[in-house]
């Protein structure tokens, strides 16, 4: 069954400066907790030597805060609503 566009959740693509998705997932789980991580509906993708994480649009600020609070060297390069916009 195909959902209407209005019924689907809005997603944001976040380009991270880290190349290891397991390390990124550990950082986000540590700061957001299991419930916060589940609300974000995360999906990891690779884009060259960078990691792209697809999250719910309401959780972008939580992901930003998790990056800032982390002691690891992780930062957000760009946030976009489409993959094409992220590659520019």
C-alpha cells in the first residue's frame, strides 16, 4: 500500500564530518538515549568518505545538540531536505 505524500513523515538529510557510522551511532545513542534515537527514525547512508544520516525533521535540533555535546570530533557539514541539495 502506497502512502500519500501528506501521510509520510518529513525527513532531513544531515551530512556529518565523521566516516565511521558505528561511532556516530554510539555518540547519538549516548546523548539522546534509546527513546530519543527511536523518535528520530535514523537511517545511515554513505556519501564518499562522509556519513549521511536521514532523520525526522523534528529531531534535527536534537542531533545538532548531540554533536555539540560530544567529546568526539564530529560536526554537521550541511542539512538538506533532499539528497541532491546535500551533494551541492
